């Protein structure tokens, strides 16, 4: 019988790991390297989730997926959050590693990499604008999140930014591209 980690123990080791890397500051060369990886192997997006009877939820998201785990560990070491996971292989292919960040963490990553981004620069600019305006609508102390309703104007603004990012990321046929 193997040793089983409780949630409390897992959290202890996770915090210990973060404390070891939180003082790490990447230099300009490392930031440029990570921006190149983000440009070539990453994605920057705004994800929309429809909730029954409530406003849709829009969340900033960034992901890098590749075969080399070491490059992704530099992201984790540099920013101190998100996770590196391995997707299982299918049909005999090697599995790939992924580094994912969501929500406000995406802003930290994009602000650090923005000066060096080339391919994903437009998407990053739109997602940073989304995060900047989204802060205005975060719940205040004592206000339940479920009781908040976004204005029609704010919903349209979020959807417009999401649509622009979606169009920049579009890989399918032009005739199938979503129309705003």
C-alpha cells in the first residue's frame, strides 16, 4: 500500500514549491525566449461559458503546449503559478506537455511578455484590455457574485473583445469564420 497525500499535505508541498520559486525573476533573454515559445506554440484567448439563467462568464486564458517539458517549466519557474501537465498520447503518438494560466494570472504573463511578442501581440493587447475593464466589475466585499448583473453594454464589450481574439486565432476556412 502506497503513501496517500491528503489535500492539506498536497497544499503544503505546493506552497513550499511556490516559495522556492517566487523570488525568481526572469531576465530579458528568458522573457524573449518565452515570448517566442508563446508566439509559436501558445494560445491567447478569452473563453466564454454560458451559465443557465445568468450572465455568460468570460475568462482570459493562455496556454502553451509542446513536447519539451523543460521549456514549460521555465514558464512555471518564472511566474510561479499555473501548472504543467501531460496530456496522454493517442493512437501511438507521444503525449504533450501543457502550461495553462487563467484569469488575472494571464495579465501578469502577458504584461511581462508583451514587449517581445510578435505573432500573438494583437491577441495579447485585446486580452489585456479585457482584463483591465473586467476589474471594474469584480464583486465588492459583502456582495454575492450571483447577485451581480452586468450591463448590456459591458456584455457587448466583452463579447466584442472575445470575437476579435477568436477571429485572430481562427485556423479554419475563411467561409466558416465567425462573423461579428
